[in-house]
C-alpha cells in the first residue's frame, strides 16, 4: 500500500489550485517543464515528491514565490507522518488536503468564480458584486440557523 506524505499532498493541492486559477491545463504546465500531464497529476495528488529545482520551476511558471506552496500548511502535515494511499478520502482535519471534497477553496467552482470575478475591470462593479455575495451568504446562513432552531423547538428542544 502506497504512503503519501502530508507535505506532498499539501504542495500538490497548492499547485493544482494555482494552475486552475490561471486556467492552465496539466498538459500546458507539463509541456513547460518537460513532463507529461500524467506526471503533473501525480505531483498534484501527492503520490510523487517534487524536488526543489522542479518546485522552483513551478513557482516561476505559476508566478508565485516558492513559499506559496507551503502557505496554509495544516498542522498535521508538519508532523511528517505519511498517510496511507488507500481510503484517503474522508479522513483528516476539515480543510486539509485529506478532505479536499469539503474544502471550498479547492473546488473548481470556487476557482472559476474567483477567475471570473477578477476579470471584472471596474472596481466599483466588482466591489458591489462582492458585497452582494456576502449579503446573500449571510442571509442564507441566517436562514439555515433559523431553520435548525425551529426544528429543535418543534421537537421540544
């Protein structure tokens, strides 16, 4: 059974986030560094480790400092314990690479929304859209909380 190091998982996630945000395909990134898209996939999944010179190349191509790949590293990654490759989905702390499905920052929808948002050139329009999304989110959250309180009080809780 393969072991995946938590740092490799985190770095791979950060590469995928940045590549997707830039609307770059795995093939395009791979071509730029002389790799196949399959090799890029393995890096992004954390199943292959990335050497320092390769990480430096990725940083240049993705227009970020090398430190970007280590930003927001979860505390469990710092322990350095490899994780089993089998059954990775659904374990780990919320928001870590082990629960990518639950982390809204890793979802394609979020990255596409951010890309579209930053294409809006007019600062005033962009700010109003931002405020609208915050207001809708707050109202939706309040409705959800109110609904759960109503359900509890109906049950006598």
